[in-house]
């Protein structure tokens, strides 16, 4: 029995609407952060005092030393750059942001500061106990304190002026270390989020997608995936550690930083310090600076290193400035909000289980056919059924196309997410690429649906015409159709069939 194309189109359309409804019913609440109403203190900040950005005398003469520092379960390589001028100097430990890396990323500013009379130590981040899925900020704080003790034990370092510097993720690590060691002389926080990691990542994602002019569905896809991630560190609350800081604090933020909610980060920081009784803080917003205090990933903004060096060299006088918050006016458009937690059927474990089951279904089909043919039991056993001989080769081609489309959809989603990540660094030509990538992802989902409908119609028609599939044919059909059905439900949950298109 043949089914007309018009009928199949109607069936596919009805199923698409049904999948859109299922996705809406099964999905968590939408992630839709409200606009941020900036408090009056951020609407018109006073300019940064000229004394803070005055030229810094630099000798450009320093020595570089490399040493190995024992840490918990591993040994970390550290690089010290120290001025050649006599006497004891202020000193600082660099604490990295997220990801694996070595201390080499701090070479440029470490050499600049060493030439300005400041001893610096940069070390490789640990690999044991730190991963994409799991990270212990307390363990990282212990590493930072080990490095600080190394600096304080040097004859060319003034222990009373040796402190900690942290960037990005280091903004959750350094406060823990400072609270644990009151002898740390100061704290420098660069692009410190201060809100939870999940709020920071969600805010950065929303900001990034707004800059890319991405459709709303892209945000729904990514935030639903984030809501299903069960990494405990994403819920970390850094406020208690901030309250425990008793040392002078210098916090630097860039007005072009797309990675952190810098206004809320500042409010969180000042509130926590006030609750802990610490009024010795200096917060500066640097115009044009990105997350790394650079201009579009290039050179450092002119005021960054002078501000840092002058503040450290002039302590304790600079601990309590005449104006606590100054610099360029920051503009944060939206609040930092938590991503709604996914229901149990949307967590990462269920997602991987679903993908594995779909993969098993796809793999089972060719494996079953291969085994049957090796055993000499193929379609010739049913040559007496003319319908079988004519129908199965066509069905097999349909099933193969379905499997390839399903695999292509998974590859397209991964490539699209990678594209979004790459555009976080360079947004040139981003809008057309994001729109095109999203269109490809949704068209492949629609193609999966159409292929499923037409294949099911062909199977149903064959059965009505008297086709009697063999057991191995039944397993092939169940594997591919079942695997594709799982992928369609997964696509529905992540909004690939949602309206508007």
C-alpha cells in the first residue's frame, strides 16, 4: 500500500508539532535573565586618580629562576623573576584562571613588574585533582599558599609586602588562600567573578549570544545542556571566603569584558568585604580592557600595569584610597542568573545513556546483517516471497540514510557548539555563521523526522502487502528506528523543533 507524499507531509508536520509540544512540556523553565538596573554609584564613576597611573620607574634588569615546589600528590614547577637591585622588594604570586596551563602565560607582565622592582612567581597549575568535571578551589588555594611561603623565605623579598594575585577562576581561589593565611600582605583580583561559577558561565553565554545575534533557540539549547551538568563546583559560593579577607584588596575590571558580570561582581565583593569589616579596597574599571586586561586580546591596556605596580609599591598608603571605586563607567546589560536545573530526564547521565542506546541501535543493524550473511542466511532464504526481495533492499537504503543523518546531527551540534566557543575569541563574521550553523542543525533534525515517517510508512505498507520480515530484519528495523526515535526525543527536549522556527 502506497502513501501519498501529501499525506506523509501532513503526518511529518503533525509529528513536528507534537515533538515541539513534548519538548516544551519536558523542558525546564526558560533561562531569561532580566535587565540590570545599575545603581547610581555605577552611572557616573569618578576618573581614576592620576597618581595611580603615573609612569613607573623601571630598570629592566632582573634574573629568572626556576624551581620545583612540592605540593599535594605532585610537584609544581615555578618561575621566579626578581629585580637585580639590592634590598628587599614587594612580591606577588600569580594564580591562574580556569583550564590547564603553565606559568608561561604571565611572562610579559611578570618581566614588566620585575623591572619595576617587584618579585613575581608564576607556577604551573596542578594536574592531579583538577579537571574539567571536578576542581577543588581549596586545594588550589593550598598550592598558592605554598608558593607564597617560597617567596616569603627569600632574602630579596619583604615578607610584609608579599601577596597574592588571581585572575578569573583565581578570583575564587585567592580569597580562600588569603582567609587561611592572614600573613598574606595583599590581594589583587583581576576580572574576578565573585558570583557562582554557574552564574558566571550563564551570564557570559547570554552576553556572548547577544553579541552574536544568535536566535533564542540557541540559548535554550545551550542552557538546557548546562542545566543538566552535575559538576558540584559550578554551585560554589565564594562569598564566605570574601568575607574572610582582612588584607588590602585591589580589584581590576575591564569595561569590554564579555566573560563576567562586572557590576554585580563588584557589588558582591564590596558587600562581602563590608560584612567582614574590611574597608581597605580599591576597585578600578579600565576602559577598553577585556577579560585579560588586554585590548581585544592584544597588548595590555595602558593603565593596567602602572596601576598594579604603583598600588603595590605604595602600600600601605594605597590600602585605603580617597575614592574606593573609580575609572570608566561599566555597562552591564543583564543580571547574572542561575540556569534552571534540569529535571532528571534532562541530566547529563540520561543524555549520555540515550546517545549510547541510539548508537547501539545504529551499530546493531550492520552487525546483525553481517553475522547473518557470514552464516549463509540471507535474503535468498526468502526468495519465494517476491515482496521481500523487492522491498528489503529499498528499506535497507532508507535505514542507512537514517543512521547517517542521525550521526550527522550529532556532529553538527558538536560543531555548532565549537563554533560558538571560537567566536568568543574572534567575532568577525560571526552573525552569518551562527545563523547558518543553527539552520543546519534544525534542518538535519527535520530531515531525521521526515526519514523516520517515510521509512515507517514503507514498513507498514510492506507488512500490509504480505511481507514477513525475518528475525534479523526485525532487529535491524528496531535498532535504527528505535535509535532515531531516541534522537528525535532528545532533539525535542533541546528545542530543535520549537517555534518560532
